[in-house]
């Protein structure tokens, strides 16, 4: 090291440390300059069309049997296991 060849005693040590620090700083600056030249930035916009569809029940067409008669009724809600009957007809 250059700092080790200059001075005597503690001055020699101080010169060595100063030389090492200066060399480290110089190397860091050179590496930064080289890396800055090797990088690039781009901006991309990526778009895609999404087709979304949903299905929704308009109502429920329910087939029922009441005694010997069969019938069909349209309901706006899920009928469940049983449907209400009024005067022999479904409601």
C-alpha cells in the first residue's frame, strides 16, 4: 500500500488507514458509475379485456302434485320442501 510506504510509526499507520479509506471510496464510485451505465428503466402498460357474466334466477317454476292433480306455479323465492296451499290451489 502506498500509505504504508509514507511516514514512520503512528504516522505510517494513519497514512495506511487513510489510503485504504480513499481507495475504498474510489472503488465504490467507479463501481457505481459502471452499474449506472448497465441499468435501464422502461414503463409498460399491460391491458387485457375481461368478460364477466353472472346468472341470476328470475324465479322458480315449481311442479307440484296435490292429490291426483299436478300443476305448475312460478315463485319469486326458493320454494323449499313444501309450498303453501290455499283452497286446494298453491299460493
